[in-house]
């Protein structure tokens, strides 16, 4: 078991998504009868696209970090829950006894559902199966039962595939990602929330007519161009943070750069993915007489959309403001602010590019997220401590978790009720 865990952890940690994803795609392409040359080319293009996306997301984070820090430093309010970012939580999840078993279980669940015709998604996003490990690890921490923890991970694997299928039409239509679906677990709640809030807004007179969409504001050219929109947003946020003029301008240029470069990287990624998707569809139709097979992919494919970037950039000061004003919240986001962009993808998707609606959904989501983080911080902290990882200096509670992890709160009570 330990050897299997070491191998699995090495593959995911040492190689990362920019290598794991292309490797799986190359193998799949060969299975789908593509030539070796075309398979290698497609896989490498996907890897290059992902690498570019990561570089630009890091650029965006580095650019906006001074503004976010300046805003946070001016608040003068203590927050007991520390924002430690992904690496600490990731290391803790991988130290769980169930870590090495979760990915094989998730793959078996996917194959079984495909064979039984219960899904049309083949989830190749192995990297993001980490979120299944985290869910199972938290369940194991609470109930100390390996089978129940694996069952929790398996249930989430099923939920991912069901929601990926249900949301695939909207995903493909808005982002132009033909032959794919989104299988990133933390965004499943946001997908559902975005769908229902948009339906609610459709029923509210006047509010339903508000449409702030850069693509439709052609009469105001400076707003219809993504780079100008990014520059303005970056300048305003850093200026409100009280930063020097040079930093204000640099922030504007950094956000503008992201507006231009992210779509380029996504198009490179799709240039590699499209031939594999077409080969998969042809293969499945010929061999299994299925009409459709979707390739389950990372939410990162939607990051190149200008409205997504605009929404996430605006949400950074909004997130800090929400953390300050919401009663009962004990968490101030800093490191995790750059991760907001991933949650903006489904909000923009179901808003069809309407920035107003996307921001409304994101604000509602983030209010929920802050309370979820506050509620789950004892369990997240216990997971990190139980794995033998030292807490950062001065930290009593650390942040982590998403709305899907709320199952942790009643699970012990339910298991006791059932006699476990």
C-alpha cells in the first residue's frame, strides 16, 4: 500500500497536470487509432497550452498580490483562520491512508458507468481527482472507516460525471469546447448555483434586462476590447489599494496581458485536444455504437474568456470586502484570491457572458464559501495535524474546503444513527 501511495504521489506531485494530462491523452489517442505522430503532437500541444495557462495565472496572481495585500493590511481586523493555500492541504490529503486507492476507484466507477451507459463522459482529468482524495480523507478523519471514506470518494466520482453530462451542452456552446465536459469537483456546486440563480434573475423584471457584456458594448470601444478592460480594472483596484503610481500602471498592464494571453493559451490547448476528441467520437461510434463520448477536462479550459478574467479581477476586492462585513466570518482570503478565477468560469458560462449576472452569482457563492471555510476549519486543521505537517507559525486554524465538503458536519451523527 505504501509503495502504491509513493508511486501515485510521485506521478501527481513530480509531474503535475502539464505532464499527466498530455501522457493520458497520448495513450487515449493511440487507443482511438490515431497515428503515433498525431498522438504525440496533440498531447504536447495540450501540455504546452496548460503550461501557458499556469504561467499566466501565476502572472495574474503576482500582479494583483500587492493590491490585495494592501487592501487587506488596511482593514485592521483580526482573523483567526489562516489562508495557507493549496500545498499544505494537498500534502495532508496525500498522507491519508486512502490516498492511493481513490484514483483507481474513481477510474473503475467511470468505466462502469460508461459500460452501463450511465454517463457519456470519460474523465481523463486525473490531476483534479485530488479533490476526491481530499473528500475521502476528510471522511476518514471523521469516521475512521476506510470503506466509508472510499464510498464517499466514489459517490463524488459519480456526482462529477452526472453533473458533467448535464452541464456539457452549455459548457460546449458558450466556450466553444466541442467534445468536452467539465469534471472539476469544486466547480460542481458553482455550476448548480449559477444555473438556478440565472433562472431566478430571469423572473425579476428590469433586473433581467441588465446586460453588461463586453462583446455587446461595441459603441464604447475601450470597454469592448479585453486588453483595455483589463487595464482599467487593474488600475482601479490597485489605486483603491493606495499603491504608488508605478505599481498602479504595472498592475493595469499585468491584467491587460492576462486578458490577451490566456485566450491564446486556451486556443493552443484546444488545437491539441480537438483531433483527439474527434478520434474518440469516431472510435466510440464504430466500436460501441454510441452517439457521443465526451472528454472530461479541467475547468482551466474556460479561463481564457475575457469576461471570466474581468469577473475574477473585480471579485478580488469584493471578496476582501465580503470577508470584512459578513458577521460570523473568521477568514480573510489572501493566497486563495487568485483561485477565484476558476469559480468564475461556470458563473460566466450560465450568464452567457453577462458580467452583471456573473458577479451576482460569484458574490452569493463567495458569501457561502466564507461561511463554509469558517465551519470546516476545525476539520481541515485536524486533517493537517493528523498527517504530521507542522502548522504555519502563529496559525491555530487553517482554511480549506468547499461547499461540497459540508457533508462532514452531519456524517458522524448519521453513522452513529445507522449503528456504525
